[in-house]
C-alpha cells in the first residue's frame, strides 16, 4: 500500500462521496414521471445500483433502461432527457454535501494538498451538481469522464500528468474508484457512507465519515513518525523517556503536544503530559522585579518543584505517581490538584517555554524546538488577545525569548527543529 504521507494529490469522486445524490435523483425522476402521468413503481434503493455508472452507458442500459415502463412510447434516451430537465431545479432546492465536506477540503488545502473532483457523470449533470453545491472553489481542478470520453483510470492518468505526476490518492464509494486507483498506482480510500455497500471495504483504507480524511492526510504525521522513531532508538528500557517540546510564545507548543500525544496513544504508547504553564509562581513572585522580561524569564515558573517532584523521580524510578497542588493563576491560589503517573514504558511530553535552559536540559532525553518568527508570534497573539500584544509582547515575552535564544541557540541544543510557521504544514528544518 502507498504510504499516505507520500500523497500530494487527492482525487475525489462526486456522487456518494461528496454529495448524497440518491434522494435528489429519485425526486427528479418522480417530478418527470408526474408530468408524464406515469406511476413510480420502484424505490430509491432500486436505482441505487446505477449511481456512479459511466454516463455513456446510461441511455440504452442501466438506470434509464430500468426506469422506462414496458411499452412506453418514449425510448430510454428520451426518458433520460425528461429527467434531466428536472435536475437543475431539484439540485438547487435539495443539494447539500455530506457532513464536514467543505471544512475538510479547506483544511486539506491549507495542508498543501492539491485537490481534484472527478466523476463518471455527464458534463450536464456534473455542472449542475457542482453549481448547486457551490464547491468548485474547494478544488484545484474538476473534470468528468464525458468531457474527453475517457475512462476513470484514463482520467486519473491525465490529472496526474497535469499536476506533474505526484503520488495520488483516490477517494470514492464504488469499486470503479478502487479499480482506478489500482490501475494508476494510487492509494485507494473507500467511503463507507456512500452508495457502494461493501465495495469500499476493498480499498486500501476505508472511512466512515468524510472528516476522517484529516487523520489520514496530515502533514504532521511524518514529523510524529520521526519523533517516535527517535524515541524508540534512544529510549532506555528501565525508565520513562522525556521529550521536551519548546518554542517561543504562540509557537503552537500546546497544540503540537496534544496532537503528538494522540498519535502516540493511538499506537499503544503510554503518555504523560507535563505543561510548564501548570507550574506558575504566585503573582507576588512573578512580578517581584522591575524588569518584566527578566521576571518572565527567571520568576514565572516554579522550576524547582518540577525538578524535585517530577523530573528527578522520573530519572530515578521505574514507577512513580504523585498528586501536586498547583496554582490557579486567575485566583492566585493553590487550588488545583493534578495527578502525574509514570512507569518504565511512559513517554513524557514536557512542553513549555525556556525548556532547554541548563536547569532543565539534563532531564530531557529528546529536545524538540518549534520555530516561528517573532512577527508570527505577535500575529497569533493579536488574533487571540490584542491587549496582550500591546501590553506584554514587546516589553515582556519577546525580549525574554530573545535573551533565551541567544543563551541557548536551538541549533546548538535541540535534537529536532521544526518550522511551525504554518501549523497545518510543518516541516523538519534540522535533526541531529
């Protein structure tokens, strides 16, 4: 199977993948039959088998052959035209995507994937559907087989060539899409919520909801694989392993750590997260000095508590648990209880600012630095809290970070440096 991490182009089928079209097609047939004075003697399930068939096969066989009443004065091709006359209004009134489609497509594009929509449908039907859904802007390209009289595999080859031959995935609900993937050396993703019944189970990967694609095509996964590989390579067998994840303010430390924790847990690893922000000193300590940058660097966090109660026992014991009374920053009172538990198999994700300073560095087995420009840090902070930027970033946070980076240059101390300027599309800039 092709590694999803290598995929850069994703091609999507339309009916049963992007749109639940069966009910709409059935409604269009009912409207056409009503005008003809014909009863509808079949159900939506009866016509489900014909969805996704190539448009060229429809007039004389398939759907329109099936629905044309015996002895009708109209041929299947003429019945097709009567039904098509109802498509535009019916789709405009009823068309909507499966849940999460637009949001998922927008996220995939932010992650740098090229997205294409294709279909076995006719040009007329394809245009009506995409217009009704208003989703053309979600794709880099769209084409149906009838435009150039191509088969689905031929169309896939054409699309791949158009985009320079990247590694490709095909997402669809019918066996046609799986075959197209196999014949074009592409990854097949089967959509179980479409109209293919058990057919999608034959794909390389099957999904139950559209947004599951975000777990398959995630630019962070190769980075997580790299980190896990380093953990497996370096981890001693007799104690927990500490991964330190740091970066300047607003570099995405908490989000990255949470996503990495989910990744590790999904691979049956025991994980314990330590957030430096949980170990703030009381206000009278944090603001004891006159220089706010110096306060932030030296007085914000109770480093000694972390070392004595967590990092030292982690180094010395195979199994350890402790409940600590931590500061509620808003109330400035020690009212939060947090339990930490470790054994020899635990991967400890320790995240926060200033982690590679000499007091902490010796306790960290793998040092990961998330790199973003100072301008991006301020930009993200403005989006979260404009006042914080005006009052603190220029006088407190960033001056302290500048001092820290001068004392502990990431290239000198980090094992892995990740460019996290684009959260959806991070990249490894350096690893030792």
